[in-house]
C-alpha cells in the first residue's frame, strides 16, 4: 500500500481534509504553506452541488489535494473529485495514527487531525477500485451473503426436525442428496409445526434458486474480458476454481499494485504479529488486517495442498490456455506447498496453523504468477 498519492500534483497550493458522513461533510483546509493562511473549518451538505461549490471556494482544482477516510459512503466522493480534476487520496482508517491520550472526538477535530497528518506524510492510502471491479465485488459478496443465509436456513430446518424427534440415520453427512430427500419426506404431527417447516423449506428453495442464478451469471462473466485471462491464470493453481478466481480478482484487483509478495501477504493479514524489544522476540498470531474475504478464500484453497501434487482434470483443461511460465509456477506451488504442509505437520504444528502458513506462501506464488515474475528454478525454467 503506497505511502503517498500517485495522482498528487507537482506543486501543491492547498490541502483539504474531508470528514464524510451520509448527510454532511466537514472540511478542514489550509494553504500548503501555513504562513500563507490559517486553517479553516466549514460544514457542507453531502451533495454533488455543495461539493463542487466547495472546490470553487478553495480556488479550483489546480494545485489542490484532498483526502478523506474510506468509509460507508464508498468511492463516490473520490470519483466526483477525480472527474473535476482534483487530486484525491483515500485514507485507510485503521492505519491513521491516534494519540493515546485523545478522549474527545468530533467531526471538526477529525477533519483537522486528518489534514495535519496528511501534510506530515503520516497516512496510508487505499487503492480505489474501478466501477467494473466494484460492481463485480458487490455481486460476489451478494453470493457470499446468500450462502450464509442458506447455511442459517438449513440449520433452522435441521434443528426443528430434531426438536420433534426426527433424526437422520441413513448417513453421516447432512444436506447430501440422500439427506435432502429425507428432509422432504418428513411430516410433523402438529399441523402448525408442519406449516412452519414447509415455509422454511420454501425459503430454502428460494435461496438455492438465487445462488444457482448467481453461479450461472458469474460463470458467464468469467468468460468475458477483462476477466477471462486472469481467471484462467488463477485457475491453474490447485484449490482455486473459476468462482474463487473471480472473487480474488474482485477483491484484489490488479496484482501489480503490490510491489512485492510481502506487501500482498500483509494486505491479506497473513503475516504474523510481532512485539519485540531489545533482545526479546515475540511473534503471535496473524495480524488479520486487510481484506477478510480474500484471506478466507486463500485459506480455503490452502487445504488442498495437504494432498500429493497432481494435475486434475480441471487444471489440465485450463493449462493449454495460459502462458507456460504461469502453468510452471502453479505446478511449482503444488510441489513446494505440499512439502511445506508435510514438514510443518511433522514438526507437531496444528493443522490450522500449518494451513495458514501454506496460505501465506500461496499468496506469494499467486503474486509472482500474476505479475509474471521470472522463474528462478532452472528445472521449472526448462519445463516452461
């Protein structure tokens, strides 16, 4: 994540920090040279007209740099300011320095503090997604929400049957085809309870239909530009299906914005936390910072590397359509990560800890493949 804005003008005339809320915006502004003018605070409605008028009062877009914290209002202020030619930075809220003794928080104080930190270069910025990427991300997250709702609906159905003494004994796993057929055959003695069961099953059927429609729509999107090639490249890796690849692209965007693999690992929150002082070194659990959706997808994919390397039918069908170095990188990941999994497990590490470590290295392999880094292994180079 860059420390400075990539679209800041060469000569900064004025800086402004916005504290953006649903209905209001508090603006703190001051010339870049504090001797040229004092800090001004003003509150405006959160409308396009008011924001355009504010930029005119600040002297126009030339030489103006604006920043605001990422939040529930999304990227619309950024896109409007960019359309007007204003250099705009979106600040990562979790990385804004906070004084330990600060006990008073107001919108005006927040805007003023943001302006001071921006001038000092003490802020980290968020990479804004394109409208197409943001739309795809909304669609993928919509599917995740429906899957969570389906899981909850299934629990409600199963627990109601259990309360009435209906226990599935024809297998060990739930919601297989056999289990679903068994659920449909159940009849409760009380008519009101039976009515409740039928309503819950109807709700479950509606969720299944919605998820099926979304799966079909996402599969069509994965076959179109600009997503088709990156999806194929990611699908070469074990544990990453078309849907997972599309979700990773929606969450992470262009992998080239990460300068190194460690930057991507840190963005995903897969790096271990550390509290060291002097000669003492203390490392704890992973930081869990950054994008939770992409981190979950990689951790789920990492479970597949506990099995011996092999080329599945799905991977074999994709490999002819990807560059040879990407396919070689994916195979190298299988060999390396399987060995890593066995090594950590053999040293007594818990399976969950081992899997997170594998997911961290998997993120590095994916970054190298998506940014077309040169292969270092001579054998892999020869195979490519």
